[in-house]
């Protein structure tokens, strides 16, 4: 939206946020920008099985994914021949229910282990 046509009731300063319309003013772009409100950023509570890896406090899904990948890389659980596969250890086996899963299946399997 063009800042010159903005409504005078909303001063356009850096960080100004309109609760009614859900936008904020981005000074570098010189315009209003729709605020990001995503379900991915809403905190979710991990199950007991998943909490053994990522912790038991409610965190966003994006953080769960980051912590899960940090755990996988720290323990060298990626398959050496096919990097798209993840080998489950004792903590991941109850979540994955298999000895090896594709990295694309992890999101589906992890989503079953969280409560919104």
C-alpha cells in the first residue's frame, strides 16, 4: 500500500502496528506490510516421547524441527549412503516407530507427537 495514501489516524513510524488491520510499517520498504501470523509460530506442547529430545516446555513447531535436526546431526543419525534417510536411535524409535525413516516423513511423524 502506498504510504502517501495512508490514513492519518495511523502514524507511520518504524514498528507501528495496527491491531485492527494487522499491518505494521516497514521503514526500509517505505510501506505498510501485513504482519506475519502463522500457526507454525504458535507454541505447541511436545509429547513425553518427543520431550526427551526437544524439552517439555511449549515451543513453536519451527523450534521443534530445529532441535530435532540438531539432535540428529549431533548423534550422526543421517544414513551415510542416503542422506535423506534418518536412522532411529533409542529416543527416536518410539516417535518414528521404525528403524529408518525418510527426512520427508519426519514432519508427519512429529506432528502426531504435539498437542496444540
